[in-house]
C-alpha cells in the first residue's frame, strides 16, 4: 500500500505559478512511476506529467515547457512546478503512483484544487 498526500493548490492569476508537492508513505517509493493528472469540471481525468524512478519525464503537450515534474526518492516526494498558468489549467490535480509487478499497482491522492483566474 502507498498513501499519497497532495498540497499546494489554490487560486492564482493568469501567468502566475504554483508548486504542488506530493508526499508518499507506506511502501518502497522508488519502485513507482509517479505522475500528476488533472480533472476539470465536466471533463475526463487527463495525464499532466509522469516521472520514472530514474528521472525520465513525460509531459502532456498542453503543459510542455510550462510545467516541470521532479522527484526526490530519499524524501518520498514528487513535485509539480507550474509556471505561466492559464485559465484552462484550472482543475483538480491528483498525484498518482503506478507500478507493474504480478499485477498493476496504482494509487491516487485525494486531489488538490488549482484555479487560474483571468
């Protein structure tokens, strides 16, 4: 079992920045591919960014160049730095952990609201 807790959401103006930390506890953090997803009202949850235990990153086209995902395996933490925020970035952001062993292991945080005003 892995427990994920996000923080750092809030209200920010167009062009502003926010940092979303996610801390994990419960099992071996470094096994997991960590990610951030988001869900806007009336829309499906979508991938924002992922990072492997070795630091390989992947970003949605809509956030590439503005968002940066990073992790600290020693601190069981993954962070999402969001710059140049736009109103369309408004969503609930979820921290995600995923690993494949004898089955898929996947865990979600409770989500944190990010609102970008114009």
